[in-house]
């Protein structure tokens, strides 16, 4: 069962996105127009957008951050509309300009770059920019009265490659999403498609959502995207995409749909980090996914080596990266405010077929870089024929169409009625290791402390179980599961295993709680932890 707040927004979304009646006014620009542009791109050889002038790409961080958009220059700022648009200046990392248009029922109008839209910390930089010809924007942000009716907050940002992010009410920016991931963590190197052109629909005076179209391009693929953005708690994005493989492009190994990108530096599992006063530093602390009636929680970690994990399933029902811990005392960071970072939850629409949910964890030594990626990888992208299911009739040849909803949630929102794995801690002593996993909330909070619960623990092949116990936790009104085991020894079995694999040995641990040994159904999420053992 979904949390009530999410259910209400699903209903709102359904009401807002009903098909237009025959008498409704048709906009001057539609998704079909973006599809046609994407198909034309895919039929032609790839031509990269020219970079912005060198003086902009080589500016310092301080110079780029000193540039401020003038709010009075925002699109629709002088009108009584619920949304307005502000822009990002090109330069530094943002070396490819994008084209931006606004449209309504009668016209499509380009928004041209103008240095007068910005305040510059350097007069020399202002002068050089004003003299440059043909500049475009790096991206844009949408403003809306998200937190109070008399002030328009940032609610969504589109800037850099195909990245975008949004805020729920009361949140600070953290996790991002992307239009598409191609060959993430593959040997031939990742390809980063980018949004090269946007069209933003003028909202009505009473609009609760806004529509953005985007044209994506890359050496391997082109794509058309539609985002219908409804700010709130949560902020909901309805996403539709049509993807075209470029004729003559490289053969990509892995396509990643609805990709999520976040940061995990360190957390509670290893009791902080030496030399840092903060107990935890992360934008997200776990992966959650729904498969049938089961929910799985995978706590994140910062591995020593690149880690790529695939969870096979048929047509995912939902998945996301959550910031489950929303207690300031877990972070103690007055600047970053990690306890206010949003969670991001994906609801695929329609049958996405067989495939796998991929979790990529990249080692990092700082909190400045995103190192967590999650995406759905279809075994056979929808639109191709199989023996069991002929290819559907499509408006254009070789077009793949996918739809999904993104929910930018306040931290610690419950997505189901099961008990949740609220914390994972690890202790070690010599060659033994103990997991301390707390389950709480959901149905667990309705059970008496003396309720007979059973814990189901699955250990990997190469470890030796030593002890297990389940204890009622009066502080959380939940239960703590503790289990201890002996790890494979270095210099013996471990070295043989890692030598055969030519890399780390990944050990998977699974656990969940049941109410009594004989009842088949879990009353908690299934907790999964992948432990990476390195060779000597």
C-alpha cells in the first residue's frame, strides 16, 4: 500500500493529465514534433554541438559561481503566472549551449541568450561575454511557490548532459535523474547523451503543473522527451520518451532507463569516518525496489573497488533511491543539511518486460561527486519483436517508447505497510563479523513486544555462521536482528576465490522477519547487503 500522500498525488496526476477534449485548444508544439526531430537526428551522422568559447570553459570556479541570473529577467516574471523560468550561464563544466523556446497555442518563440540577464562578479568577464556571438544557455530552472504562496522557489533544474533534479516541499537539492544512461560501468566507456533543445509550455494563470519537451542527442541515440511537472509534497514528474538508435552509431552494450544518480560517502554501517565530526554523509542511504508483492531494501556503501550489481526481474513495479534517515543528529551538517535531501521513487508505466535493475557503486574519496547510479536495463528494449510477442505497430521505425512517473519525496516517506530496515550497522572482531539490522514501522509497530517473530537469514556460501538472535527494541518499537559469522581467511580460500575471479569476492547476505515459522509471508522488507572482500 502506498503512503496516503503519494496516493493523493497519483490521483491528482490522473486528473491533470486526461486527454484533451475535441474542443480544447491544441498547442502550437507537441510531443510528435519532438519525435520527428529526434528521428531526423538519428537518421543523420552525429554532429556534436560546438563548444562555448574557451574563455568561458577555462574560467575559475569562483568566476562561474559569481555569475547570478537577474530574477527580474525571468520569463513571465512580469505576469501573474504560477511559474517562471530562469537560466544558467554557460561555462566551466557546461561547455555545450542548449536552445530554449517557450510556446503556447499560437506560437513557438526562442529565448535568446543576453548577457544583460546576468550579474557578473568580474567586469572583464561581463565585457567578454557581451561581445561574444551566438551564445546559448547552459540550462534552466523552473520557479513556483512551493513552500509559501508569496515566493517562487526553485522547483526543478535541467542543466548538464541529460541531468535534471527537483525538490519536494521543504527539501534541499540532492539526488538527480537523467534522460538516459548508456554503457554505464561498461568496458568501452560510458556515453553521456545530452538535451540539446527544450520547449516549455506557457502555463495558465491557475496551472498546477508545467510541461517541458526536450530533444536528446548522442553518438548512439537520439530521443524525444516530455516532462509534466507538478510541484508539491511530493513533486511529481510524468515522463515520456521515444528513443531512436542512430544509424551507423556505435553498438552500445547497455541501455539504462529512468536512471537515478546520487552520492554516498559514508554512513552508519561503519560508525562514521576518522577525522570527520559528522556521523554520516550521503544524499541517499539505500535502494528500494518492488517485485510482485515483495519489497527489497539494499543499504548503500562506498566500496573499495567498482561494484556493479544486477537484480533480475520481470517488468519492475517500482524502484528508487531513498534518504531514509531524516534525523539531523545523524549528520550534524548545518550547511549541507543532508537530512532534508529528497528521495526519488520511480513508477514504470506499462509492461517493461524482462530485464534487471542495476546498482552501480563507484569508490569516492569526497562528497563532491555522485558515485551511485541506478537504472532499469531491459533484456530486449520494448519495440523489438520476440518469438512470444510480435513488435507493436509504432509511429516510426525502430522507435522505443517508455513512460514512467518520478516522485521527488520528502525523506523517510513510507511506501508500503511492511516493517522497514531502518538501520544497518557492522561490528568486527578478528575474522568474525556481525550485522546489526533494525526493523521498525509498518505492521511491526502494531505488535506486542512478546509477539513470536521468526528471522530468516541467508548467508553466502563461503562464510561460517556462528550466532543469531532477534531482540525487541523498545526505543524504536521494532526488532533488532543480529547475526555473526566467520569470513573466509586471507592466504587460503579467499585468495583462491579472488584469483579465480580476478577481482573482489562479493558476498551477499539476505534477511527478513516473519510472524511465526509456519506463515509464508514476510512482514518486513527483504534486507540485502553485498559485502566486497578484497584479495591480499
